[in-house]
C-alpha cells in the first residue's frame, strides 16, 4: 500500500503525508491529510489500519494546485476520501 508515510509534529499542526506504490492520481506525487480537517482522525485511522494489514486502499484527492501541500515542492494532493 504505502511506499512512504511521514508525520510532522508541528508543521501544519501535525500534517500527515504519504506516497503509494501504485499512484492512482497521476498528477499527484503523493497525498496529504490536513490535521485541522474534521475527518483527519478517521482518515488517519484508516490509513494506519491499511498499512498494518498490508491491505488495499482507494484514495480520492483534489489535484488542483491550490490544494497541494506546502511542505514539499512536489505535488502532494489533499485527500478528499479513503476507501477500503
């Protein structure tokens, strides 16, 4: 599932970014979860469970440049939903 995942204790208030081995959105280098979003904890729990079980996940993301993560010069797109 995940090629890499990282979390920041202070940047963005605790943003989580990750990359997938099989990237479903070609315009996105990776994906990110904004810690201030209402669904952050639920999405993080789903992401962690998929990593632990080595399961499959479907990521839907907003690939418009205004929603790219500011923590990287690469295009990390904000997650809009996760599906198991």
